[in-house]
């Protein structure tokens, strides 16, 4: 898997991105997203928040690079936190290795079908936010500090809750 910083470097040299950046000077890096599963091509989606439009512009970085349509921000906060690339001391593979180990030790009855990996800055700090969609209709969410590699939180959540 191409690492986030590599994908960001590749994006920074892309003509379409450079043109967009010149036209959106106030936009800033907010996240990187990648899906890890057998049936999905692993491509980074790298997002930038535009405070003027209050929207996220995301670029897909794979064999080709293209810009996705701007999208609304899904947060109650008035702004979206900036991602500090210098605070990313562990890469996605290392974070996933830590998450996989925790999953096998603590949640072995819940076999992962898909893995969603996001690097972002949340209230708990800058984290690798890793979510497993499991065969037991649950999601396992693990947040790992992007500088230290330490697990901050882990939580197993029912996808479907049957109300009585």
C-alpha cells in the first residue's frame, strides 16, 4: 500500500491539484482516507477544507489522480481541524498492524471484512482512525495516536440495533 505521505507528495506534483490549490489558497489539509479490503483498489482520498465554501475537496490518488466533487462537511463544529503532516510519525501500515494485533487479542470473535483507515485531527488529537466492518454486523473502531502509535480508544458497536 502506498503510504499517506507518498500519496500527498505525488498529489503535490499534479497539475490539476496545483491549479486548484492556486485558486483555493485558504484551503488546508484535513484528512487522508483509504479502504483496505480484497475487493477494493487501494487509493488514497486526500481531503482539503475550504473555509470560504465550507466544503471539502478531495483528490483520489491512485494510478491516476482526479478531483472528486466538493462535498459538505459532516461535523457539528464550526470548523474542521487541520492535519499536521509533521505529527505523522507512524505510517498507515504500522497503525494497521497495531489495530490488527488489538483486534486479534481483544475482539477475535469479530472477523474483519473491510478496513477503513483515516488519518485526521479529532478532539482526542491527531489519529489514525481505523474502522473494521465485521462479519458479526458490528464495527470495531480503533483510534491510534499518529505520533506515538499508542491506542487511544477502541470500541465495538452494533451496526443494527433492534429496538423493542
